C-alpha cells in the first residue's frame, strides 16, 4: 500500500471529461443523439431479421445477435457518460462498479467471438459454397451463437472475482466515464499485480485469438476471390463481406490499441477518447454499415415500409 489516505471507500466518483467544462452540454447532446440512433438502428435490424423470412439465414441470425449485443454493450456505459456531462458529481457504488466492469467486458468478449464466427460463416459461404448449407445448418448456427454468448460471459469471470476482493482507498475519483480496468486498479490500496496480470492475459487471449481467427478467415476469402475467373463473381463475393470487414477493422483497431498493451503504458486522457469510439461510435456504425452497404437488408427494409404503407392506406 502507498501513502494515500487509507480510508476504505464504498463508492467512486466519475470524472468523465472534466477538462472540457465549456463543451459538456455540446458533448451531452452529441452522445445522446448517437446513443438514441444506435438503439434505434440496432433495434430496427433485429425487427427486420425477425420479420422477414428472406433474412432467416445464418449471416443475418448472427447479425441479429450482434445488434442485440450492441444495444446492451452501449447501454452499460453511455448512461453514466451522459450523466457526467450534465452533473457535477456522478457516483457509483463499488459493487455496482464491479458489476459494470463484468458486463462491459463480457459483452466485449462476446462481440469478439461473434465477429470471428461471422467471419467463419462468410469463409464457408464463399470458399465452400457447395457444403455451406450442411456445415452452417440452423442447429449449428444456433450453437455458434450460444457458444459466443457463453464464452464471452465466462472470459472475464476470474478477473472480476479478483477485483471484487480488492480494497479501495481515497481519493475515490475514477478518471474515466465507466469502470474500466486500469482506472479501477489505480484506486486500489491492495496489491493489484495478480489481478492485472490475469486481466491482461484474459483480454489479450480473447482479443488476439478472435482477431487472428477472423483475419485467417478473411485471408482465405481473399485468396478464393482472387482465383475467381468472373469479375461479376468477384464483385458479388466482396460485397457480401465488405460490411463485416469494415466493422471488424474499426472495432479491433480500437480495442487492441487500448487493451493489448502493458498496463503501465496506459494514458487516461487518450484512453477516454479511444473508449468513446468502441463504446459509443462503433455500436452506431454497425446498423449504418449493414443497412447502407447490404442489398438484402435494404430490400427487406423497403419491403417492410411498403407493407406498413399499405396497411395504413387500408385503415384510412
């Protein structure tokens, strides 16, 4: 233990973006707008996938899972972010902070695994199309989805248990807008070496393994596409996975920068800014990219809108 005030604390205070007091209202409006658009866009994808029989395929079942995940992923952190923009003091009990840590990293790990599964699905569809219907039949698809969720929620369990055993001392101010790992460790008056090592190992294994599996699938896809004799076939193959690859690049780029590095290298200011990308921006990009770049989703959306217009016309 160091020379800080050793009074055990029961709650933390989020500092958020305290260095930009004059921009807090602007940030609040911006983050709230993005949050509401993200919730609406992802909910819309889920509804479309459920309602349209033409989208009852493995690719869109996984997409529906991803959209459902993004709703909860952003909801774990953004409400506290919004609160720090409009309130002078935003607190969180220690137990609730540990719970937020667990759900944030569980959902993050689930997303990593799910993105790898989606890449594997595209690999089978493009590189092994003749056996795709058998290899990715509905039962297998549901098992992949279930394993993504179960694996994601198991991954951060040990670090969370270790964090719950830590003692925290004054000052109780978290230099962040949610209970991220490094800001929590910074406030502990216990020895955090073991929990930091376990947390760093778990996050690195989940992120890097899923990233390598994803890139391996896309590597095989690119090789297969290059060998295709028809330019039209190449274009169609690229279009089926371009949107997914865009999401993967943005998401993995930010989380690898943040979590796959020695804990001592953490910069809180840069960390908060990068966190905004994967906590706020990426969940919005998911529905935008998949709807704007995907012909099937746009066709299903137009079909649903046309159906609603006809129903309204009949009722008038």
